[in-house]
């Protein structure tokens, strides 16, 4: 699921960059995320009753932007799976944030 989300994010970003380059290209060069202002949010349908949302707080994305040839630009994204934050309202009952690494397969 995380691979699909990362692929989707990369595809959406590359499409947006290609459209932006055609209209008003940003200056070429290296760009990276600001750690204090970056997170990767995800959600899924919870039994048809609600959408469960969580986030990874340690995300490092880097873009080498080439406005003259957008298809030659590169994007890399690294997400620390241990930085998950669920904001579960009763962590004293169930601490979902610390349960990574059980029997589940996340990637």
C-alpha cells in the first residue's frame, strides 16, 4: 500500500511539474523538503464507516529540476516508516504508533 501511495505521489508530482513547466517554469536546480514543514499523509476507508487518516512525519524529498527538459528531472522520496503518527485519541489504551514491526507487512 505504501509503494502504491509513493508511486501515486511521484506520478502526480511529475505530471504537475510537466504542466507547470509548459506554463511558467520554476528556476532549475536542486530542491528539497523542509523537515519541519513536511509530512506524508495517507488514509483509507474504515469498514465503510469513516476514513482513517495518519501520517509519516520524517519525509525527505529531493527534486533536481530541469525546466528546459522536464523529463530529465529526477525526484527521490524517502519515508521513515517508524515516524508514523496516528493521533489515536486514547494511546493509553492502544498505542498504534509503537506497534510497527508486528506480524503485519507494510511494504
